[in-house]
C-alpha cells in the first residue's frame, strides 16, 4: 500500500490517484473474486489496481496477494473471467520482475490456452507487453511458449487412416474428433502468440532458436510428443523463414538419431516373420532372433521414424506444390534441403531412411537432381576430402542414379559418362604399376566401378530400349571391356551379386563378349585377394535401397526404381556347347545362350519424348584421359543443349 501511495503521489495523473483509492478499497473491503466479477461488466480499473498492488507487495517481500492471484489464474474455469483477469494483468507488466514474478508468467502461459479467442487475445497482449517493457522476460516467455509444442499437435485434427494410427497419435490411445480439433486450435493459438512476440522483439529470433533446439524431445520420448513437436517446429518456418536451414538441420539431426536405431532387414523380418530374400537387393537370408523387448523397441523406433518421415514429406510437398509462390522460393527451399543433407545425413555412416528426404525433393525438378549429383561428384574426386566422405559420395551417386525413377535418361547418361571418365583416368595412372587386384590401396576405384556397374544393372535396359536408339553409342563409349580387363581386376573385388547381374546385362546388350569374360572369371577363381571382406563390409552400401516404412512409403514408391529379381550369370553360359553354337555373341542370330542369360529388369521410367536426350554426334572410338569437370551435369552445360 505504501509503494502504491508513493507511485500515485509522484504521478501528475488523476487516474493514478483514482487507482490508489480503488486499491485501498479492494485491499480492505472486496475479495479478488468479487473484483473479478465486477470487472467482467466494467473497465476493470479496480481489479487492475489490486493486481498492481499485489505485484509491488511481492517485490517488497509480501507474497500473500500475489499467491492469491496465481491460484486464481491457475484454478479459474470461467473463460470470460479468465480473459478479463489476464487482460488486466497485461496492463501491469511494467511491474513484473524476472525471478520474483516468474510464477505468474508461467501460470498464464501454461494455463490460459483454452482454444478461446478472447482468452488467447489476452494472453497475446500479456506476452507482448512483457517483452515490450522488459527485455529480460523474453527468454522465459519463449521458454514457456515452446513447451506447448510437445503437448499440442498442430496436425491433430487430421483423421487417422486406421485404428493403429489413431492409437499412436493420442496419449490416451483413442482419437476423438472434437478433442483433436481443440488441440489443433490451441497449437495455432500458441503460434499466434509466438509470432506476435517475435514481431515485437525481432532481435529475439536466435533466443527463440535456442529454445527450439533445447526443447526438442529426446529420441526415447513417445510418438505423440515426437509428432507434435515436429509439426510445430516446421510450422515456425512459415513466419520465421530465416530459420529454415537451422530448423531443417536440427530436425534431420534428431531424425537420424532414431534412424540409426532401425535395421531395415530386421524390420522386414519383424513385419513378415521372415526376410524375403528375393525382394529387391536384400538377398542375404539372415536369421533374425530378437527378444520381445528388442522387438518392441525396434517397432517403436520404426514407427516414430515412419511418422516423422511422413510429416516431413508432407511438409516438403506443401512447399514444392505451392502455386502461390515463385519458383525461386522453391529453389531456395531445395538449397536448404541440400545443405542440410550435406551437413547431417551425408556424414552419417549408413543412414537408412533419412536420405530419402533429398531423394524426394529432387523429384520436383531435374535441376535439383543435377545439383545433388554435381555435389556428390565434387566430393568423390576431391583429394582434400576424407576417404570416408569420398566413398560415401560414390555410394550415394550410384544409388541415386540407379534408383531415381524421375531422373531423365539424359542425366543418367551424363552421370555414367562422368563415372567412366574418372575410372579410365585412374586406370591410366595406376594400372601400369598394378600387380593385380588390391582393395586396400585402391578402394575408391573399386567403389566407383561397383557404383557404375550397379547403375548399369538398373539403367542399361532402359538406355538400350530408348526409341530411335538414342543411347546406342554407349556400347562403344563406355569402354566396359577395358574396365573389366584392367590390371586392377574390379570383378574380383566388387560385390559378386552386382558383378553377376552386370555381366549378364553387359553380355545380353553386347557391351562385352563372353570370350572376354570367360578367361577372366576362370582366372579369378584361382587367386586370393586380401581385403575383400573389409571392402564388402565398409563400402558395399547403397543408401537408396529399399524404403519399407509403411505409412510414409507412398511418397517414395511412385518415384522409386524397383528391382525385379531374376536369374544371374552362371558358368553354364560359358560352356563349350555355347562356344560352338554361338559363333561369337552368345545366341547371335538364334534363340540360345543369349536368352538363357537374359535378365528381365522391368523398366519403370516414362520414356516419353520430353524425358529423352537427343544424342548429338558419336564419341570417338579411341579413348584418351579426360580432365574431370563436375559441371557436366549442369543443365546449362553445352553437353545438354538440345536435350530434354
């Protein structure tokens, strides 16, 4: 009372004297509940005076009135009264002090989001006034607001597809439309307040980012928390676009922490009861025995990862398919995705699913694919880069070119030419002194050859099947016979499944003759090479293999080049009977050995005219070492002029 008296006496405002008198009345005659009821039908001056008195007495060490105020806000169920009370409190924020009045800030920001428009407006005014008059309150205000990102799911009102999804999305295990709609509205209200606070205090953006990073739920937290926080933090980008890259990087980093806990092969076994060794490239036939606890943990992590990927892919789609923004904005978003990939996913050893974010983003424009491939090529050939990153770049390169159904064949051809050029340059330098296969000293060479052959396993039938024979000159230009017969002998080192499939297709499409392969394979049976197992363990990895997360895979399946398992090459095709009957190429001029070794790799690409390249001229039949130029994949490069 003495504090308020001093403030009123030093003020020239008549309102100050009036507030002092009303505060005395409230102090001695009227309880808080009565003042609140009275304030509902008036301007709330008396209630405001009481609040101001309570705050000042708390500062002086008497917290009796302050505690009454806190309890009233915390327990009040009348939303109209609550809105009036918070509104009056917002007019007294100049008297709030950090640490001494933290409790009132906490209770307002934690208890007063009720999906009620007047109450939300009052909370907004309170938060904005707090940071306007006292910058020291900014961090605590943002801290309390960000806490809601875990509790309220912005996407809660989206109907679940099935009971399992409904159970996973609600802490109670049941999805109720009314409750979900209220939850989503509260999430929108929280964002409204955050946005207004940051508009009022724009220099608080980095403090806000710090709060976002610190509040992100740990990977062991349950799915509803993970879903809610991810949806909310992505929504922040809509009103804080300058945080795009930081948010994507933080989100992807958290995604990877769950990703590394999931084993695709074990996950397949848990879903089906047995690994399908004939599906895709997963042909290992492992026996998987899991305890019930390990099995449950695997399924929980996979489910979290699945829904997080789903939310991210939906977010990507909403950006790339937004017709109301210019293409430059789409490009800017993809650049952020690419930077995030390079900083997080690319440097993670054998990530299983997170890399499909960049895979999906590239599907929207061929230029995006070119940007990714150029980045991978630069890393692969950069001698100043660590070997682990160069190997990773090679693996990503081969896997992306092989698996991206949306990739134009002109870009596939350009990528193959680049890989071939690097391989031949390496051979020109190293083969004269090579004494045979040596994966310990030439692992990058073998990785790139392996990736080249892997791509050809998927793409050779499509390239050779292109109309008007647009890519037929590849038979002479790829120099595959020189690669397989070089002193480094890559067929002995690389993954044998890939080698067998490649040889089958190369013979079928007449890139290599069986006369070249037979003595080489016979020779390889007689030699022992150190380091083969280490090479397989460390470098036989293709990051875009099999995406088997059930809820999010519908985003990937339409743009994913699948594999139809077929028979592979065997010694039978090199029998003396075949030699006698073939007269050069196996089965040439008749149905015979060629049909016995043919591998059916069903083309799933659209081969319409606008997806094709228009070959301009035939390459020279004599090979010379070429200088490496990563810009060969630039859509503006002369090599691509006149091409789709």
